[in-house]
C-alpha cells in the first residue's frame, strides 16, 4: 500500500473521529447566542469554538461556510484548499427533546452538532439584535438560515409568538443599519405563513403573513 494511500486513510479516520470524540463537549454546550456559536480566526476561516467560562479554548473544529449555487454549505478543506467533505446545517428536534443545529455529510453522517436553546425571551432577543449587527457575509448567512429555520419550525407547530416579536422589532428598527439582514429570514417565514394560509390558516396567520410581506417591502 502506497504512503499516500495510507496517509489519506489516516486523515480520513482522524477527520471523522474528531467530531465524535468531541461530541461530549458539544452536547454539554448550549448555544443561546447564535452570533457567538462560531469564531472567525484571521486567515483561517470560521471555526467551531468551545470555550470555558474564563474564555480559555476547550476545543475547536475547522470549516468554512461557502455558497454553492445559492445554498450555504459547511465545507472542510485541507491546507491546499482541496475539498475533504461538506455538509449542510439543519435544525433538528431530537427524541430526547433537545433542539440541535446538526451538520451532516451528504450521506447523513453527523459531523458535529450544537445544542440550541431559544426558549427564553432574552436569548431570542439577543439573536435578533445580533443579526442586525452582523457584517461578515459568510457568518451572516449561517445565522440567517438558522434563525429562519427555527422560526419556521415554530410556525409549523402553530406557535406564532416569536414571529410576532420579530415583526414588532422590525417595525421599530426597519430603517436602521443592518435591518436588511433580515430579508432572508422574512422570506422563509413568509413562505411558511403563505402555506399555512392556503391550507386553512386562521385570521391571525393571515394577518401575520400580511405584516411580514409588508415589512419585507420596507427593507
């Protein structure tokens, strides 16, 4: 067996073992502020970072968000820029009741996951305010998609509360810098609301759909 093939196999084993070796760390961490789930390291792209209460580095994983045909992909490349693997982050509700942002390979294997808890008003508000202040385009796409998916999941379950809160926030700040960051989130919300209206949604859903569409035109 050639040295190159052996090296490639070792790298593959290490790469796929890393997320599972770290799974205890990720599972123990609950991210309430999506804008701080990642850190951007100079000249090294976006990294998953887990820090202790004192800010010390506990663990990290390498990856970058790239746009492929308009879709955000979590991409892992080697030092030469060659593709090792890629995944798309999705918000999943697990059987244990936890809500996770999960990164899977195209075959469905988990690369890693982060617990997400937006159950409190404070954490939801923190993410909404944080999204308006974000400027980095790669990181921005991640937060937009994740926040949008969380809202859509709530709408599907009949929970309109946080979408209403978002509308109230945008009604107050739609003319402020960074408000345009909410356009992709609103488009996701509008698509779901329109679907609900078309399938027998009540007056509250119809009103919320109109509000969202009006707000999108203002941004």
